[in-house]
């Protein structure tokens, strides 16, 4: 496998051709405005549009992998999978999949490999979703890539969705970057997720729990079935330790696909990890196992350096001596957050600043967080998907009637209220909310402001 800095040309971030036929590109804000307008098509789980997008990009020259890969790139429409000329690690799961992806990326870069990382959602800028060798892609690359894709799909019916287009954009960027390793995180589920149109070198499944039930099913077995859908014939599988119901489904799918399966039950404790919390040691063990199974050669020193330098915000992130930011957005993640809080703070309780998206299990999340809370502040945030503070207040008062709470009109007001209290501060409930807080603290525009005209 090629190493970064080898004989490959460096990526300039400037595609040879802009637009499907050399059209002048739309600018970054216009490009994002068009992309976000695709949210009107909602979430459509399925692989056909992604396969068609990749095939059309390849035919138009928008994907250049076949030119410099020595062959191996095949784009197909229908039931065929798409093979890429780099090592591909595909990660699904409910909790921890983003951290596992980031760990794999950091370790590979420490070893000297050139990497592409595709994750979601973003916290502050859309460009976070697509990284080449640890760097977010530029505004110019986003604008040029989306110009090309917009021109290709202008008359498609059904029209590609936001996530399908974003996946195609990531692959376009990766093809121009001449990668060694691509790490792809699923959006929702796995079986019908756009990223599942690709053939991987290893399928990775992190801890499965309840989330996105409206899409994935109401039982752990149904959710696991969707997640295990990334398992492909003959492609080895690495799984985190699972609840028995989910583990049984994963095992059955692996058997059906004649795919070797390794459950990772141990934790990594040989060296420090930049991400706090015990569960990150479990995630690290999964990441290392995935690299081994994919036959990506990394030595112990690269593992140590990669895990020590990983940058993955709002995963029990210590902002200052009093403030922790964590994007726990489902009951399983909230339980892990509460456990980590007790590991680090003992019996000291938190002033919890909480905002949750309306389609989440509000009660389940707060049942996990209530025991570590001294008081709760419920800010109004700018996401249209957020549950109203008044709705959250009813949940809080029902589950913990004696726990004091207050409603704040803005994120800034909630932070002012929290700092007036003596307890350490825990900001949580949603990755979208964590991103808004992080932008506020950094003095940067929030994600929703990025494509505002």
C-alpha cells in the first residue's frame, strides 16, 4: 500500500474540470444552499441513487480513481457493489462509530498513510464531514464538487438526497486525493445507507442501542439487522461487545455471508488516549482490531501516537476547568456519559445544560442524566428539530419532581446562568446542540449560519 509522501502526486484540491461540462462553479454558500435544499426530499434509505451517482461521476471524469489506481475501480448500477482502489474501512453502529473512525484515521496518519475520513453530522462547518489527511476540505473544493454533482443530477427522478450527494462528494474528493485508506461512517443504519454501496476491506460494528427507531425498527434485533447489513460476502467483520440480542443477529448475518467475525470484548490500556472516558478504551480496541483485520500495517508506536493525538470534539470534551461538552443523543450514550461523569467527578453533581432533538427519546435520555444533575438549564436553541424547552421541562419535572430547572432564551444565557452556580457544568443532549455551544464558545458562526444568504 502506498504511503503518504511517496511517489504519488500531492492533492491540490483543484479538480481538473469544474461542473459537468466546464460550467463556472457556484460559490461555497450557494453550493451549500443548494445541498441543504435537498433536505426537502427527506431521508430515503436505498443504494440505487448512490450507485448511479458514482457511475455517472466516473463516466464524466469526476472520479479519477481509475486513471491513477492501476485499475480496480468499477462503478455499477444495480445490485453490484462498487470497488475502490484504496483500503476501505466501513463503520456502523449506534454509539461510538464516529470515535472509532477518528481513531483509525489518526493511527493511520501516524503511520504515514494518506487517509480520507467521512463522518456525520458536522458540528460547526459542513467541511468537517470530509477530511483528507486530517484536514477539512476547502470551501473551493466543496463548491466545485457540488457544482459538478448538481449539473449531473439536475433532471433525476428520484432526485438524490442530501446524504447521497454528500457521500458522492466525499468519494469525489477522495479520488482526487490519492488515498491509501478511506474510513467511512454510515449515516443511518447500514443495510440501505448510501455508504453501503461500496465494498470494504472490513466491516466494523460499534455498540448497538436504541436510536432512529422510526427508520430502523423498535426492537434491538430489528436495529441490529439494519446495522449488520454492512456485512458483505467474504468481508471480515469486527464488532464491539454487544447485548445478546444484537450479537445474535450479527453472528447470523456473518454466517450467512461466510464472513469471519471477531467480537472485541477487551479494552485498550497500553497508552493514554486523548479522548476521556473508559468506553473510549473499548472503542480503541475495536479500532485496532479493524486495522489488523483489514491488513493495514501499523506498528505499536503509531498506535500510541495516533491515540494520544486524536482530535474529536464534544466527546466528554473538557472546555475549561468547570465545563464538559458531550454530544450524548440517545439513552445508551447518556448512560455512558453519566458513568464517565461519576468516574471523573465522583459524587459531585452537575449543572446540566440540556437540549435534545424532538425525535429522540427525551425521557430515556433524562432518566440517565437525572441522577448526576444538581439542577438543569433548558436553553432554546436554533435547530428547527429541537424539542421546545417547555416540552423538556415537562419531562424533567415528571422524572425528577424535586430537581430545580430553568428555561433560558439562548445558549449564551444558559451559560451565564450555569456559571453563576458552584457546580461543574455538563452541556449535552445532542451533537447539533454541542456544535452550537462550541461555536458560541469559539466565537464562530454556527452550522445553521454557514449557508445563510
